């Protein structure tokens, strides 16, 4: 987070007691009579008998022992056989790393080389770490994989007030604030629970909640003319072990998790590993503060020896926006902050066995990478299916800054996508599509990207378009039909938007429930229609390749094929402002084309079909399928 001071296709996956394995003796698979032991059990012999069995996308631990007395400078793991990096650093401080195979990997036994080297790069020890990748129990169309999630990011405080009695738990002077938008607005867990039907009908499969822990209580603008501003967004923690009382109780949180599970919706929670809230630096305790709700010496004592006293100039040691910076590279601090966050998986577990399914990791580039790997390891121990998506400022699936397939993250938020979308709607249809083809090829099921248009940290995408709804809906179509995980920012499906203007933050509006329930919002209908199509053809749109078949910038349209195995769908994107027909070639005669956006069908005449271009003012979107054959690639002619 950048801040100023201010359908159901579930796969049941099994784990074994041998998930985390400790290597006690080296293995050289080419030599006779070599045996590798794990927890005093024979893990593999010459017969290659393997106990470590996992499904694709399921994390497992590579844990090393017997290396302590060696003069090792570096240990690397080559996991390229199963779709991860060919040189994953196993931190010497941890001697363990968590990895996963992707869906494209064939089931079978694999032996992953581990190499320990000295400071000169000389090899000290080599082993082959064994793992069995199991075949998925359900076919693609009967399960929902991580890469198929549709994520809805909401600021809990701004979504819906479902429980008025927790609106001012600290009894602070919100009513007297000179900037009402800088105070809590009342949104809570009960409000999200009450509106789950809306999210399900929209097509959401994962709800991303802003940070849920207790935040600093005071007005950080007190004594200035900036306007009141409180930690309603959740990124200024005061206590990582307690829920923010503005959002409700643990029982309320459990009710949300269970109710969401009934709708086949998962819960993602935003977590902060990099910093605390203002007022918790040791120097903040010098002198008595008269500001209402200011942290006490007792509050600061919790973070004793955990805060960086003198910030540095690199991404890990700098003080982001002047916030107290946690010493994430310190082993004791690492253990504590990871323990605080991973404990929420247990605390959030309901009597029905549901819990948090994923974390969004705030400011990942400002966290020590060993700490991120330790975080991943501890989560794998608790739940091998648990997922992580990182906010690494400026990252995208092509340039993911080494957070993917490297023992840390399953996804990164795609900061480049909105630039691609902007180029697209401004006329460079072909160039933007070429970029999306490269993006498509870079992603795998265990290394994907979450594409977004708007967020709480940036001016709204629609606002940047001067509220041009047609262009915005076309950009949304591009986002919702692209490979990767669409991340919808709450309210943008209603065409809500605003500037990133401190301290008002018009981009952090309250969701407009009158518009949401009126039944005549064209943008909401657009989102629902496109997301319904995505779910109907999830394999093609979430996993399939991408190919340009027809159209050009000059013609103001392109036709794109998305293919996965024996399933194909076609995306017709248009900037046409006047009624125009196009003629497309088909592989088989007399095929029937269905446009799932309009509900219209079109009959081919022989192997040609004439289709109207969707108008930009109506969203510029066609969602096409054929009853037989396929569209011929006309870009080759």
C-alpha cells in the first residue's frame, strides 16, 4: 500500500503426514545402495520409493538437515522440472523452502537437484530431493483452481454498515471531525455478510478484505490543517493479535466466513508485514501526547526492539511514508511478525472447518525476502493449499521481481495491466493484444497475476477517462476475459470512481447501494454478463492461449480466440461509433454463432458469416461461441 500519513468447481485435495520432509543423508540416484531418509523413514531407495505426494498447485516443504557442519555459502534448489524456478535460494537461516508444481506438469515422480556451494561457488554437497506429483482427482471443468478466482477488493469500512453498535467502539470525536471522509464510515463484517448475495450474483469467488487487525485510534492529522484522518483503511496496525472492533467480533468474522463458504466464496485477508501504525516508534513516546486515542507506552512496548531506529535508503530499510519500520531482516522480529499473521488461520477457523483461504501481502518489496519465505513456509505447514498474492509496486506477471516460482508468492498484482487497457481503448488494439499474448505465455497456474483497473491507492480508472462509460466498459471486458485473476475494486462495477486526493480520497467512496439495487445500472449489467461468460467458459478464459484472428487498429475492432484443449471462445472487441458489419470466415459451413453478450444468434451462409460490430457506447464487447468448427485466422491473408 502506498499511503501518505493520513460454478462451484472445488477440488478436494489430500495431504500426507510426510508433507514436510527432512533430509538426513544425501542421495545420488545414479549410484548403488544409496538411501535417503526422512524423519527416520526410508524416503527413497534405488527403487525410488517416494512418500512426499502432492497435487499440482499444492505447496510442499523442501527441508534440509545434515548441512550444519559444512562451510556453505549458498544452497539452491532446481525445481524447473515441476514448473518452478531453476535456482531457488534456500535461506541458510531457515534450511527450508516451500514450492509447488503447476497444472501443466504430468503426474509422476520427480527428483529435484539441491546444490550447496562455498563462497567461491565450489560444490560442497549435492542431493536430489524426491517428490511425487499426483494427478488431479477431478477434471478441469469440475473444479475451481487458484488461477480461476475472481477477486473483489473492498475496504471493509466503506462497503456496508451491517451493525451500528460497533461504529465508534473507542468513543472518539468522529462527529466533530473537520474531514468526515477521514473517519470510519461504519462498514463491518456483518455488512459484508448481508451483501453476499450481491457479490455472488456479480460473479465474485474471492472477497479480499482490507486489513482486519486493530489499528491506531487517533487522528493522525491532529494539530494540522490537513483535515481529520483515522486508520479506517486498516494499514496502520496497533495490535496484530486483535480484530479491529469497528468491524465486529471474532464471532462476526466466523459468520462471514461460513456464509461465504455456503455461496462458494473464499475469503482473502490483507496483511501487513512491513510496518506498524503511526505513534508506535520508540521516539513517539517522548513527551505526553494530548491527542485523543494516541498510542500509550504500553502499546509501544509490544514492539520494543522490533522497530528500526534509523531508517536506511533501500527498499527493506526505508521508512515507508514515515511509518515505524519493522526490522523484518532480524530473526526474532521475523519469527514474531510471521507468528502474529499465521495465527489468524487458526483464529479464523469456524466450527464448520472454514477459514481464511489466502492473504494479499502489502508492500512486499519492503519486506526481507527471507521473512517472506518463512511466512510461506509457516502457511504451508498450516494449509498446503493456502495462497499468497503480493503487492510488489510496479510488478506484473512478466516482470514479477522474482516473487513467483521462488518460494514466496502464487500471484502478483499486475500494475502494468491498466496501461495495456488504456492503450487498448485509445486505439492500439493490436499492440495491446500482443502485450496480452506475452503476458498470457508468462503465466502458469502457480505463477499468475491479478489484473486491476482501480484501487484505493490510485485515481480511479473511470475518473481518468473523464467518465467515458463506453471506454471503461470495454477496458473492463479486456480485464475480465484476460488470463490471470480479475481484481475488481468495490464500486467500480457500478461506475463509481474518484481521485486519489488526500485526505478526502474520493476513490475511497462508500458503495452506493441505491444504485446497486436499482436494477438499471448499465455498468453493473456489463460486469455481470461478462463474468457469467467467464464462469461458463472458465477453462478457456483462465487457462487458454490467446490468438488474434481478425481486425486491425484501422478497422476499429479485433477478434481474439481463447483456446484450451478442445474448448474455444471468441472475443470481439470494438471501438466502432457507427453501425458497421464485418464478414468472417469459418472452417465449416452453416455454423451458428451465439453472442453471449447480447443473446443474439447469427446463421452463417456457407463458410462466411456477417456480424454487426458492437458499438463503443454500448461497451464494445462481443462474447462469441460456435456450434461447430472455428473461425479462420484472417490475419494470415
